[in-house]
C-alpha cells in the first residue's frame, strides 16, 4: 500500500506584515504538493521498473517529482511552523547563533542576504556531521539541500511567498518574516537536533 501524507492544518492569521490572504494562498500551494506526492506514491506502485532510464522513463519522472513534492512538503511545514507571535530570541538558539555569527544583527544580515541570493529557500541548519550551525541556500525544493543537516529556521523566498503583500520587494518581506519567527519552535528543533548529534 502506498504511503500517504495528510496535509497539516495551520492557523495562518494575525501575523504582522504577512497577510492572511498571502498565507492562505501559500497554504494552498502546500496542499498541492501533498496531493501530488500522494498521487506519485500511487503511481510508483504500478510503474514499470524494467523500463527505468536516466534520459527519460516514467520511473525517472516520478522519482524527480517525488523529490520536489516531498521536500516541498517538509520545507513548507517547517516554514509555517516557524511563524509565531511575540516569541523572544532567547534560549539555546540565542547562544548558538551568537557563538556562530557573533551577534543577532550579523546573523540577521547574513540570513537575509542569503534570502536575496537564493531562488527558493534559506535554511539555518545544524550539521549532524560537524555539529556546526550554517546557512543553507536552496534554489528549489530539491536543489541545494546540505546532506545530513537538521533544519532549525526555514524561510521561503519564492515570489509566491510575498508577491501579494510586497510585489517584488523581497527585502521588505524578509523584514516582515523576522518579525514573526517562532523562536520557541526553533529552540525545540535545536534541542531535537542536538539530541541526534549526541547519539
Ligand atoms: Fe512556498
């Protein structure tokens, strides 16, 4: 039986600088990735593996689409879940970011800059090989993800994430994103990642 994913449900209203309409449209895209992922899983049950080919084959198309859809789901869930209200920059993530980047403003400048330079996503992640925290830029859901890293803070910089609210002014959207970070969630992710590191 094919493995299926259920879309998660979020309350995406009340974020200053990120309108309910913007986030509702964005959520609809996320549900689309879930539906396509589930469709791909069904098709993988019956696709002809004997015709696999790297130039073109039905299996190749499904596997490429699977990468895009599954990473799209995971990145969007991480993004929606790290939106929050009135959560102070504190705890272990604060000490980790300050130890890595020097201070919050330097981190913010580097993460924001990566958000201008990337075409898809910026992820602050914990490298499970080295234990270091780093900023990972992705040009698409399935392009550029650092292997064996745990996502701590995820920012969508595709135009669809901000076009309704900001037109092409991505830097303004990034400013608004920084006003709505769920640092409690980021701290929980960091604890989870550090526990994996110590295993
Ligand atoms: Fe998106």
